[in-house]
C-alpha cells in the first residue's frame, strides 16, 4: 500500500484541512463574524455561539465523510488518485456550504463599521522578517542543490525522469542537459521569487486598521505573522524542489520510489509547520477591550473600516475607492487582493505567471 504515495498524501491531508477549517473562525477580528461586521462583543453572545457551533458541526460532518471516504479508497483503490482529489474538493465544498450558511445567519445583525481611519496605506519600506540572511535561505537551499548536481554530474544518467505516476514510478523521461537537470530548481526559484513579491507588496501596499496603543501593537504582530508564513512557505518550497532535483542522483528502482514518497510526505510536514507558525505568531492577534474602547468613541464597531458591500460573498474585496492593493481577510488569516485595483491584478499575474512561464520554458526547450 505504501507504494501509492500520491493517494496516501491526498488522504492524509483531509484531516489536516478539517482542522484548519475548524480553526478559521478564530483567526478573524472580533468585529468580523463570518465576513460580516458586528459589535466586538457579538461573539460572546448565545446567538453567535450557536451559529459557530452549527458551522463547526457542518465542518466536522464534511471532514468525517472526507476522511472516511479517503481511508476506504486508500484501502481498496489506492491508485484512484482522481477519486481522492474529488473527495478533497468535496470537502472544500462542504466548508463553503458551512461558511455561506453561517454568513446568512449573521447578516441580519450586521452594523456599518466606523469610517474613521487612523492610517491609510503603508507605502514606506518595511523590513521583511528574519533579516536578509533568513530571506535568502530558500535561494541558498536551491543553490546548494545546484552545486551538488554539478559535482555529481557524471553520476546523472543520460535520460532524466520528468514525471512520476501515483505509485511513485517514473513514467516520463527527457535527454540529460543542464537545463533539464536544473528545471526543478528554476521552478522552485520562480515560486520563491513570486512569494517575495507578494510579501513586498503586502509590506508596502496594505492598510493598517489600528496603528496606536495595544490594538496597533497586536495588529502589527498579525501583519508580521503573515510575512512569517510566506517565509516558511518559501523554505518548504525550496526544500521540496531541491530534493526533487536531487532525484537525478538516485538510482532507479525501489530507492527512487522511496525517495518520491519521502518528498511527497515532506510537503504535508511543511503544511503542519506553516500551521504552527500561524498559531505561534498570530495569536493573540486582537484585543477586544482595546477595540471596544475605540468603538465607543464613534458608536460603531471598528472592523477593518471597509463597507460590507465591498466584500462579495464575504470573501472577495472590490473597492475602487480604496487605494490599498491588499486588505486583511475578513474570514481567516492573511490578506486578500483589492480586485478593483489594476495593481492587484498585476501582482496576481506575476504570482501565477512567473512560475508558469518558467515551467513552460523548461518544457519547450526540453
């Protein structure tokens, strides 16, 4: 059974995704409840607790079904990767259903947030976390892998594996060349560069809601946590693609299959590490008392100082009057794009286009 590494990987992610879904409501500001602006103390009421309990019950049901179906598939049809992927997407669909149901129950209690802003958009240069050394670590990892490949060039066979099937077996090859050997490193570097661009954009073109007092300090911590998650993601990506590139030095056979399995399972370990980083760095990310005192001045909840009408389906932000390219998520952790700003689309295009262009270039020249 362990030879079906792709199926096992997908199946093992279903409980992890369920845990993330369960925790997501806790990652929002106290004035945001399922994407709706509410009083800061609304979460403490019996109605909010009932809505949250029903949301988590639906998430639990969807996750139990997904985990059970995945386990049964791995036992009886471990090679059915497509079926496992369908189960995973069905779990995501269950989460969306739970979210929209909870949001609909919360909408009657929405309030307009205060329009008073302490700050507009961050345009000054802000240092990325970890300093230059830690920011360069993903690229150092990829560079070390490139050196190892160069030193072991004579050991690399004349045909390079370019794809492995669900069993971890090679099923596609290409002629040996420096470009093909370095292809995983180039794609990994492109992904890391894209994430650096994203972190730089969040640091320069996002807006802080609070900049003073305890609320401002905790918001800065939340902002930094997002940047730490991006950095952790880059390191995981660099390690994965470095190991994939070094597969060229692993002899074909059982050892190769075991190496593929180890690489795939490492991706799950990386996901857990990123989740831990979120938990350590992001919480407590809000201070109910500090924000309640601020709200008392205007008589309205603080929220993110954006109108509910600009949040389509409670998830997508579209506000042409807001100069910010990035806005804090209303449900969950991190930042969303302001899809009304051309600059946001440009950044999104680079995030998707840069790794894709690198992969297509390698495929075309190979």
